């Protein structure tokens, strides 16, 4: 389930040596179908040329607030209205300070101030600049006003210093963006997910375990967090890194896992058991390494605790319980039996023998079984499987979910957290989707999550690009002004013309041109070395020195003046027309 497709993302890039990473991020977003508008500070153009971003996005890269080669009515305002998310990556100390104090003296800071969508800041700077109490206060101020600050990484910086201030890798920034854009269907819910294998010790060096990589459980935890839940991940030993926004409890054996889950179970709204827990454990653990001998050696095994069984018989009435079932035969039959036997609401079954399903890979093929239906999902990425499962759960619990969403939608006087703002925005969408869903006929085999997407598309306006919408607005304004000078009744003419224009435009097909070659966008991050090398040696910041470019930002402006701006220039220079 692509959660960022067609979202309008404003990517702000500031004057940091880490600016080159923004081009990889931009490329990732575009490949996933997001509509990205890049706004650079003048200083940022010393590090990466706007042409890089223009090539990646197929859109003008905005730098100058007073650029007359415009398409938007008032660009920063129009852009702010369109944006689903604003991300500043890298965010310089300077831009953080400006945003924290409401300064609006360039295109990016003005856009930040004008945007009321969720905002992410990814600071990148020298450790001393980052740790400076002034910067820390500024970051706290951003958070106070509901903006989300992505904690920078630590490591060796380009200046040679070691410490905090490193811009996270584009993949991590991408994850934060997906999270921020995910519908908050589980807002207010507490979710516990178990993941990974357990290890049952034989002696200090040997254990019994299984092939679980933990990827399915980690995907569930990550996506649940993205959907607004407070997530606890009880994890066996895996090689996976902690998902963003999730509390992780590390365990080793089945007994540890049982203890960790049982002690937290009561407070959870949803429990999903995706871990591969050992059914048997050695009856005794040897204190010393067992020596090999000529004799046969056997290990007596005891049954481990059935955690799902325990949860089913001790569950809170309003709690949702989901178990995973890994079978090699009679998958559906055996899984359905579990549903009743263990008193759970959902079993997600997978057949180890199906290609693409099961333990180690990034994909899975599952069947979601509830008491009323059995849904077989096709082969898909584990994160997508997670999204389907969680959407299904939220649908089944929907009465309660809506209550929660309404709660947080109440107007509040206190500055809101980033999560709250996201929830409010998403709740509007969720309500509309629910209504549309009733009308929209959906193929039986489609899952809830698929239905959601179909419906969401239906409730949005006919597909028009930002450029088209802006084109309409500009055309309408030109006509209005022309009519004004021809002494026709001003307001009526302007309104009528606008409506006609809009209607005419709406019937046109979406003809957004493809400006970039998907394949060729890879590796665009590298920029040419020019003059500033000496700075990198002596000075700043992020880990990898990157080359800077000659400033060419005005070249496109000079050539590209379109007819509309010429028309304004010739006829109405000095007029205030918007
Ligand atoms: C080579 C070089 C690297 C820099 N890297 C950073 C950086 O990573 N973070 C930062 O906050 N400032 C950095 N600076 C300083 C900023 O570019 C400077 O504060 C500038 O005013 C920021 O402008 P902006 O916020 O409008 O982009 C660097 C400067 C130079 C010359």
C-alpha cells in the first residue's frame, strides 16, 4: 500500500553540507509517486544546483520569493495550501532559528510560516552548533508549535568532529515521511506486537531456535506507529533496527517473551502475536558447555507456555487479539480451528510452502481469517501486508476508532503536537472515506486497505496538477483584469470567467509531463566539484565532504519568462493584482 502516492510534499533544502542527501531523498519520493516541490535557500544553492531538483521533480525549484517567472498566484501561499507535508532536510541552524521565531525573509522561511500542514525538520550541523543551548531552545520551540524534529545521528562529521548533528540517511528520512503521511487510523490505540524468534538455551553456547527474521512483526510495529498507535514491540533477537516511533522490549526465550507480553497485556487495545515462539524448551540448561562424547545425546524438552492461549483466556472484553499461524498443511482449516480454540479475533495464516511467503524474505502471502470472513491477499511486501492487517483491524474496531478520532479533533488552545495535527487532518479524510465506501462498489477480493485507496481517489478532485490549477487561477486573473480595463462589471465578470475557465479546464485530461527518467534519477546526488573545497577541509559538518557547484540559479529565470508574466510586465507593472 503506497502511502505517499500523489501526496504534495514540499522539500526545503538549506545551506548545509548534507544538502546532497536531499537529492537522494527527493528521488525516492518521486519514485514512490509523491509530488515534490523543492524550495531551496539561496545558501543551499552553493551546495546543490536547483537544476538537480528540477530534473528529479519536473517542477521549478523555488528559491527567490520575488521571482517574476511564476506560475503560482503568490507562490509561497499557494504552495502552502497544496502541501500535505513540509520537510526541511537538511535544516540548518539558521533556518531552525528563523522558523522558531516566525521569520519570513526568504522563500523557504516564508513557506514554512504559511504552511499549516504537518512539518518535519531534520537538523544537520556541527555538534557544537547543535548542542548550543540556543539551537536546542529553538528546536524545543518548533516542537512546542507542533512541528516534528527528527533526531540527528551521531558520528564523524565532515569537520572532523565526532558527535551529534549528522543528517540521517535518506532511507531514514523517507521512513519519517511515510510515517507522517500515513492515515492515523489507530490514533489513540495502544498496540503490542511480538516479533522474531525465541532462543531456548541448552548450555552457555547452544540453543534451539527457528528461522524467523522478525521482519513481519517489525513491519507491523512500524506501520502501526505510522497509523498513530502507541506501539510496544516485544522482540526476540533479530538483526533488524528499531522502527521509528516504537518502544522495543528485547527478550530471548519463550518464557521471557511470555513474561514481557503478559505483564503489558492488560493495557493494550490490540495485541498481535507475530513472533515465532518455541513450543518446546530444554528441561534443563547445562551450566557448562556439554562436551561431545561417543555416546548418543538426547535433550528432554518441556512445553513452553502458550502465550496466545493465555491472552485469549485473560483478555479484556474490548481488546483485539490477532495471532499468526505458520502451517505447512491444511492452512485455512487449522487456522480457523485456532480462532475458536484460542478465543482470538483474527488469525493471519501463511503457508511456508508458498513461494514468497514465510520467514526470511521481504514479502509474504497471507490469508486473514476472522469469524465472518476469509481474505486471501496476494504476494506483497511485508509492510503492505502489515498495512492491510492493521487496516482490517481498525475497520473491525471502527466504532471505537471514530470515538477516539473525534476526541482529538476537538479544538485545543494549547499548541498541538505533530501527531495530534496529523490525526486531525487524517480524521477528516477517514470520515469521508467511510461515507464514500458505502456507495462505491468494490470487488469482493479487495481488502479493506484497497477499498480505502479506491474511495480516497474518488473523494479527491478530478486529477489536476498544481501547475494546471495555478494556470487556471492565473488565466482567470488575467481575464478579470482585462475585463476590468474594458470597463465591464468587475466582480461579476471575474467570477463568471473564473467559473467558465475552471469548468473548461476540469474536462481536460491530466497531461502532466514526465520530466525525468526514473532509472536515470539514481545517483543524481553527486554534484560537481567547484570552488569551495577549502571550506570542507577546514570547516564543517556532515560526514561526507561533497562538492559544491557554481551558482547558476538565475540562468533558468532569465530564459524561462512565460507569456503570462510578459503580459503583466507590459501592461500592469506596478499594479497589485492578487
Ligand atoms: C562548507 C559549509 C558547510 C556548512 N554546513 C552547515 C551545516 O551542515 N549546518 C548548518 O547549520 N550550517 C552550515 N553551514 C553554515 C550555513 O551555510 C550558514 O549558516 C548559512 O547562513 C545558512 O543559510 P540558510 O539557512 O539560509 O540555508 C555551512 C557553511 C559552509 C561554508
